[in-house]
């Protein structure tokens, strides 16, 4: 039995333990917002310590966490030092969007049915706490000389942009890997992704009784014109195409609207929150300037209203660094062997924390446990789930790839 086969066998033997570990992670909520995520980090660290993966617990100062719009963050670092050579980081995030409605399986149950595990973050991306931890354990079970080091980085603010997660770890020199892999899906190696600009638009009018509406200024009517203009832009975005396989065109989503005080009152304030996905070829400053101008022009159509526009998140697109070639080669090779099909190298319309590492000059790619598409996993929807065979196989791919990179 060669070393790759030994890794596979170890993972098969310990797979029930791996699934239990993932269940325990799913069972501690990390809804973000509000982002009270230290309890999960403490639980994860206890479980990792119990497996022999000694974990550093790095609490982010409260003022920084609060400024990021969250409550508590403790980032975890596991350092495995094997010898002289390059350091490879594996990064997964534990924060998730709130569960929402419509769940048949509980969002925090970690229930298993028909070979799938259900729960918020089953697929994105508490699963890869499990993938990466057990890949490292499998690697170390070989007992052979290795050249280099592995760091497990488990962070908790990907949904809010990564500034008090990976960016904070890098700024404080708590990690400086040569290569990195971040949580992803199993059927493609991702080397590029969209950027994301999120903005809050507050439309101000003047409150009045609905019986005498002419005495007020209707913020909702102003907001309606702004929405119409933004959706018209969204249609135009379909004419812009990316050259990156797996990425189509820019798009805009208005995900939140609130305002008004009562049905018989002319609304004096309406707030919209929008999400603009940017293809790698776009320039964020130009995109933001265009949106601001569209909003200003639409606002001018309703006399008397004023508009505040605030940027709440900017995540740059991931543009691959040339140094990611060793990662791409080993992951694509072993994923194709383990899954029995060609695993392509693609871009994705998502945005991730990988861009933060690449902006710091650290080549990275996205690979982990998950289905072919976001839609299949119900990520960010009710009954998020993961096929346990994808978890098993992705763990083998990561373990084999680490072996090749550190041999």
C-alpha cells in the first residue's frame, strides 16, 4: 500500500469520528449578524485540542469587532511544524448567515438522512474545519519525514468581509504562509472569484398624515425611483461578460428594504441595502462611482428628498497569482483520481477570504468539501446540506495534496 492509499484508508477508518466532529460544530450557532462567534471558537478549539491539534485562541479586541458590526470574534490557529520548507495554510470560516425560515431539518441539529448531513454551515464552511483537521491527522498518521509546515486558520467574519478574521491575523503577523487553500466545493479548483460591493442607501423625506399627503415628502416614492434605476442597471450588466470560465457577468441585488412608521403616515425614511457583484475585469472605484451617480440621478426625480449612501463592504475580486500553480496541479490531480472524473479549474461568482491572502502576495486557491454548485447545497437557504461522500473524498484530496507539497 503506497502513502496515498494509506491516507485514504486512515480517513475511511476515522470517518465516523470526522462526521461527529462536524455535527458538534454545526450544533453551536454562529449567526452573523449578530456575530457572537467566540462561543463556537472555544468549542472548536476544545475539540481540536482533544484530537491533539493544539490550538491558539486569538481574541480580537472588542473595539475592532464592534467597528466591524459584530459582537465577539476569536480566531483559531493550529500550527503543525514538520521541518524546513514552505508553510501551507488551510482556512475555513465558521460564521454563517442566519438560518431563515422553511427548514425541515433543524439548522443546528447536524441531522443525517440519506447520506447527507443537514444544518447551517454544513456546506459553507464548518465542513472544512472537518476536512482540513482530519486531512492533517491523516498526514501525520504516516509517521514519515515531511519538509515544511501546515497552519489551520479558522476564522469568523467571512460574511462581513474578513477584516477581523484573516486580515487581522495577517496584520498582526500571526500567520504568513507561502501557499494557502480556503474552504470551497469538491468538483472544481477555484482560482478566481467575483468582487463584492455592499452599500446602504437611506432616502429621507418628510413625515405627514396620509389624509394630507401633499404636506409631506414621500421617501418611499423616491426610493421606488432609485430601485427602478438600479434594476435597469442590472439589465445592462448582462451585456458585460467575463473572460474567466465559471463567471458570467456583473449583477446587483437589493436584499433589504425597511422604513416607514405606519400605514396612515407618509414615510419619512426608507433604507435599502444592495449587493453589487463585480467580475474580475472591473475596477471597484469605477463601479462604486457609477452606482452613486445612478442613485443621485434617480433621487433628483423626486423633489425634496435627500439621500445618504454608505459603503458597508468592499471585497475585491480574486485574481490568481502565478505562484498558485503547485496548488492547482496537486489538487486537480488528486481530485480527478479520487472523484473519478476531470476536475476543472474555474472562477466562481462568490467572494471569499482568499482575496485577502492574495492581496498580501500569498498565492491561494479554493478547494474543500461540497457539491458541484451552491444551489445543490442549499447554502444560505433552508436545509443546507452536504453529501457525506463528498466530505470523505475531499478530505482524501486535501491529505494527498499536502503529502505531495511537503514531501
